[in-house]
C-alpha cells in the first residue's frame, strides 16, 4: 500500500498552494475574533467611560495644538518682520553703494573730458 503524500510535501504533484485570498480571509476572521474578545474583556464600567475619556483627551490635544499653532504663527511673523528689516537695510546699503559708484565714475569721466578739452584747446 502506497503512502499518501502529505499536503506539506513540496515535490508532490497533488499538493495545492493556498490562495492569497484564503490567507487574507483567515487573517480577517482572526482579527475580528481578537477584537471581539478584547471588547468582552474590557469591564462594562470602563466601556461606558471610554468615549468620555477619549473626548476629554481630544479636547486637551486640540487646545494644546491650537496654542502651539499660535506660537508658531507668532514666531513666523517675528522672523518675517526681522527678515523684512534686514532686507530693507541691505537694499538701502546697496542703493547707497550704487550711488557712490555712479558719482565716482561720473567724476572720473568729467575729469577725463576736461583733460581732453584742454588737449584740444591747447593744440589750436
């Protein structure tokens, strides 16, 4: 009598692989059973208090996040104001530097023009 191959034998031609859908179904059923058991083990008194506790926790988190967001906004405004001031000062310094450079170049050009006029006037 030939022994029947077990389902775990890899080399067997009769071996069927379990489908991924079957595995997912088994996982889902196990998860639902686990959630049901966890819900049963939570005491009744705590089950009634749980929504209220979650609501209070949510309110505390909301207040804390609102306060933090306000602080971030204030810090952002402060940084933006300081940046504007620094940018304005830098632009003003750049304007002054450009004015000085333009004046200096105009003075040099004026002097060169006078020299050329003297050369032309003296050669007549």
